C-alpha cells in the first residue's frame, strides 16, 4: 500500500534536515468573505491555502493555491464533512453552504467544508485554473458530423477533436500534477489545518473515486464517508466513462421515453416506441436545418437531472411542432418548470420558443480557441494507464449498434485514447480497515454512473449500498428529496450505525404524482414510494441536482 507523505512527515527527522512540509502544515488559514453568492445557502467563509505542486517532492518549492470554504457547525461540533460534487474538476466551495442549508441537523454538529480541487482555480474569482487552449483550426469545421457515419472520412474527423484536446492539455506543465493522488494529499492537509483527527466526506460521482482513494491512502485519517452515485472505485476510473453509452441508452429506453409518452402523448407519441420513432424524425429535421446529428444526440447524453430532462423535452417538442406544423400546449403540471427551463437555457419563455431558436442556440459562433477545462482530462486520463485510440475506435464499433444514442460517438471522442503520459503514482484499493467507514448510495437508472459500477465497488470492498429503485437521476442524498435516503445518511453522520444494504423507493418524476415501476437491476423497495416534498428547500435542491448533473455530464 502507498504510504502518504503527510503521514511519513510526522516521523521525527534529523535535526539538520529541515522538514519540507513544515511551511504547509503550519500555515495560517485566513478565513474571509467568499467571491460567490449562492441562493438558498447558509453563509460560508472562504480562504485559499498553499499546497505543494508535487506532494512527492515538496522541497522543490513550486506551489499551488487551493480554494476552500467552510460553514461552521451551529451546535456541538463533531468534526467536518468535506464535500465534492464530482467531475473530475467540479468546484465545491459554493455547495458547502447549500448542503448546510439543506441538511441543518447535520450542520448542527459538522462543519460543511468545500474545496475547489487543484487545477480548478477559484469559484467566483479571477483564477480560471488549468485550461487547455485548443486552436479551433485543429478541430473539424464540418457542420454535419454524425458518428453513425462509419466512413473513413467521418472517423478521421471525429478523432481530430480528442487528439487536439489531449495534445493541448499535455503541453501544459501543470498536467502531471493534476491527479487524484495529489488531490487526496491536499485533502489531508485541509484536515490538518482544520485541527481534526478524522476527515468525514460526502462525494458525488467522480467524488466517490476521490473519497475512496483518500480512505485508501489515509486509512487512519478517514472518518465517515458517503459515496453517492458511485463509480467502481475498486476498478478503473475510465470504465465509468466507457459505460456511458450503455447506461444512457438504458435510461432513455426504460425511463425517459416512457415518461415523454405519458407527459406529451399528442406531440411525441403515446408509447415509448412511438416516441423513439418521433425522436428519429426530429433528429433528421434538425440535421436538415444545420444542426449536426452529434450535437442533437448530445442533448440526451448524461441526462441525469430535471433541467436536462426538460431541455430535451423542449427540443423535441419544438422540433415536432415544426415537423408536424402543429403546436399542442404542454400539460399544466409541467408548464411552470418548462417555462423556467426555457428562459434559463434559450432566453425566452417556453410559449415563445421556436425550433429556429433552438437551431440558433446550437449554431453560436466559436472563438479562435476552444478553452477546455484541463482537470477533467488530466485526472481521468492520468490516474491510471490509458487505452489506445484504436481500442476506443473498436469500442465504438461494438457499442454503436447496441447503444446508438451515444455508443457510436463515445469511442471516437475519448481524449484518453491520445493521452501519452503514464501515471506517476499507484492508487490502492480500500483496505478492510478503511472500508468499515464507507457507505455507497446509488440510483437504479443513473445515466452518469451506472448501477453496476456502484454495485461492483460495494461488493469488492465489502461495504453496504443504499439503492434507490426507479431513480433515473444523478445524485440522491440532499438533492432528490427522498426521505428514505435522507434518514439513512443523516442517521449515519449523526451517530447511528452504518446502514445495512437497503432498497429505498424512488420519488415521482417531473410532473407526476406516482412512481411507475420499471424492470431493472434493483429489486423491490422495502417501503412505499413518497412524493418529493415541495417546500422552502425545493428550489435549492433542484439547483444542486442540476449542478451536480452538469458537472458530471463529462462530454
């Protein structure tokens, strides 16, 4: 097992050998106001701490600044819960206050602490972090890209983008130091600076990988860890992205298309099969208007939150109206939500939105350079050995026929296939000691981290999993309004025994008042489904779910 440099640094050193970690461990955290505002959250304090660029060579003298936030416990303090929204590369400083507001009973005893991980800069500030500047001239200029086209020309054009992105990111000297191994050491420094013996943790999506690797590298420092919407943290991180086509297709076929049929039967079709046929016709119509089929497909990829569901519905409804020459009003139960989503995404009300507006939004002019966040790729491609572009092309050939929504495109667009730098550090799996503190939470039809990924991790590590039946969304605790999940996770944080494996019922989908059973990998829930509450916290929950979903769409 790897030995952390922070733990090693606590051993007595020779009097003549200065401790290179001493300046970092002894630094003063200057808490102050935060550079962001977050509606519906509790006020947070923010600071920036200094970390070594390379924890394996801290004496080199090259430093990085990492932004952190804190919402202090309101009562008797039991410690801190560090939160991470995923990504890789999701900033977390603003969600500490949101979670504190959503979970006041937990905040009574714990500080909620956020972090903008190394490479992500500072949320609300001027520091944009590690950005890969990709010349637009290196990218395909064709407007009709369709990964279903398997001609040599099409495949070559599709692979230009991931090659250019990988080369741009790897040309940055910071790339080798933006890894999970390095970030876990930043986390343990945060624990030290907070004055805590243990670090408790809540991570979503990629944040489950980060939390598990922290516990693997620092088993004596890890407190209670809740890993929500989990990758297989005992396997390959990249496998979570490779599973996107399968889990996206499953969610679309089993949950999204039937929901569209129930909510919009007159516009899109009365059955899931009719909806899928109309989807194909609308896809062709938008292609004829200049929207590439790849761009159209992408609307429905990583469809793990209510906002993205409604964006997809709007695109289909407006396309269908233009195709059929009719416009049927949406159901009353969704009118307000559709209007809010339309204004946020397209800048106008749902009633005024047209298919031409959708086309114009997709065809916005590109700048001379494409700024690509580098942290996502440096971590995903740099944590472990990558596979070659030829392997990903073969994966595309295999996944396309089975999972056409994203299967044709994914393997042709994976930058890790062109990543040449080998990983610098090994990431161990969970020890039995560390696994005793881990709880996994997972939705059944999550399209961004597949149920089988979480199940495999929990089984391999020997940890219990709270499964949420019928749930098609990404992120469960605090964001879904699911009372069963809330009770189990809050109880664990507040002193109850770690829950045994449990199946919680899902909550009704947007615009609905009941849960429709769907055959999937989870069995039947142990209790009756209850509607998600519409209360003072609903909008904050929704914004947090939308943010977690957007951070972890990945492509």
